C-alpha cells in the first residue's frame, strides 16, 4: 500500500503499513522534502461541474519533518475543471517514519475549500454545515463535541419535518411536546427513520444524549461516532427522497430555525 491510499481515506486510529517514502533517511524538524507516494484522491462537490467530483493531487507532494514519528504533508487537490482544495495532513508512525515499511495513520486532516469547491455533503442544505462541523470535531478527536452536532441535526430535521407535515410541536395548552412524543408522531406519519432501525429511533437520540451528558467517556464517543453519523445521514437521506416532504420543507426554507417554539 502506498501512502496516498491512506491519505485518500478518512482518518482512523488504526495504523496501516505503507511503502517507505523517505528513502530510509531521517527528515529533520522543519526540513522539507518532495516525496512520490501516488495521487491523493478525495471527493468534493464541484460548483463548476455541478456534481461530486474526485479531486486529485500531483504525483509529487511536499513533506515537512516534525520528529522521528511525525511528518506534515501539504498539497493541493484539483478537479479536472481547475477547482481546487488545499489540504494538510499530520501523519503519525508507530515506529520511525523514515523506515522501509512504516506503519502510519492520520492524526489530523484539515482542508481549505476554494469558492468553487464544497463538501460532498452539500446536498443536505443547511444540515451540510452541521455535518461538516461534526466531522471536523471528530477529526480533532473531540468525540462528545462531534456528537453534539449530530444530535442537533436529529432535532432540527424532526422539527422541520413536523412543521412541513403540519404536526404541532406543542400541545393545545402551549406546552412543548417531549422529543420522544414528537419523534414518534412524525415518524408514524412521515417515516423519517430508515426502516432498518425504525423501532429504535428514540434509542438513537438517547445514545447521542448520554454521550453529550458524560455517561460515556471520550474514547467511547469516538468509537461510536461513525455508526451514529451513518444513522443520522440515513435519516437525512430518508427525508430527502420523500419528494412531498422535501417540497414542503423547501417551501419553508432550509435556513429556518425549524419547529414551533
């Protein structure tokens, strides 16, 4: 496996063995070196192409030494139309990173999008920003912080769907409905929870809430994050493919606060 294959995937805690890329020579702190590790390829939404496209790096990229276990990598990824994304990686190695077959992982990844490039979750309207904030917090190893954004999405999409479907978020006496009751009513009428876990819709909210309120440690929050993220995106997809709901929500505007107060 070449280093580009690791850099082209989401950061994980697992070390992956790659071909040596420093020619078994130590790279002193602050020193820069060109390396050939294959093309890094990541997906972004290209405004010029009006679709999700694969943005790729050049064959040669720059590597800066940090210490014997860490290097910093900076490069530019481009779409075939010329749209670009600046991206930075902090790469960690279990042993010496200058070895013949180092085992590496991505400690951090950060990107700066050009005006022509958007995150490939842009299809979710206002929720795209919340999804990206969740992803960034996760990449920074802030498990509970990442989950806060996922719960916010769950709350907002439920409230917006309720409003679009003319389901009141409050009782006749003006008292706000508990989220469990509102979710059950919305799902019963609009089926926003994917069928595969429709019986556990509120349990998902409970998992998110327990992490936020400190019942789980930070490491467990990070371990659960990927699964929680996929379930939240599943809910957004479920709403998105319901054309009647999307028309109603669209008429309200993706930027509203969602729900009744």
